[in-house]
C-alpha cells in the first residue's frame, strides 16, 4: 500500500495554553496563601533590646510562639497565639495537648519548645505568668525561649 504525499507530511498541531495559564495562576495563589500562613504566629511588636541574645538561626519547626502585646492607652496586655487572643487558662488548655504529644518518657517533660515574644512596654509579670503555665504539672514545657532584638534594633 502506497501512502500519498498528504499522508506522510506531519500535521501541524496547536497547543492550547489556557490550562497551563490556569495552573500557573492557581500555583501563584497557593504560594501566596502558604506564605501568609507561615507568618501567622508573629505579631508586630517592639521587642526589648539585648546585648547578650543570640540570633535564632535554626528555629525548631514545632515550637509554639506566644505573643504578648501591650496597649499603652489602656495599660492592658494580651496573649496572642496564632492570631487568637487567649487568657492564661485558655493558653494552658491550648498548650496541654501540644505538650502531651511530645513528652519524653524518661523525664516526663515535653520536648516542644515555646517562644515568648513580649512587647518591651508590657509588664514582665505577663512573661512570668506564661512561664508558670509552661511549668504547670499538666503542661511541663521547660524549653522556653525569649525573643529580643539586638542593640541595633534588628529582631
């Protein structure tokens, strides 16, 4: 069987780029949302300055970040975890299952670290109260980190 000349020439194919553009925009939206969620733990604060602090080069992935804000007009401070305002009792209820999920069998202490970021104007009493919640017999988180900015003002 002979093939005609028309049969042997390849047909021109057109590629529809619309699905490719749709996928690209979906990826852009996905990454924008993910990037926003990674910053969910941080609240804009004026951290106290420290000469002796060390830079947090390798933050642990599972650590809990607790922010303490301060309103100079009302002289009130708030505890915020993942953009949610909490009382000390609510913080304890929030930390309890997290601490239980990673308890060291030998020491009975949780291996989950906690980072306390406190506004420099807030009374240190709030940090002390959060540390007492961490030391509670039910929670027992003993790896507590305090955030500060260096003398140059960097966080």
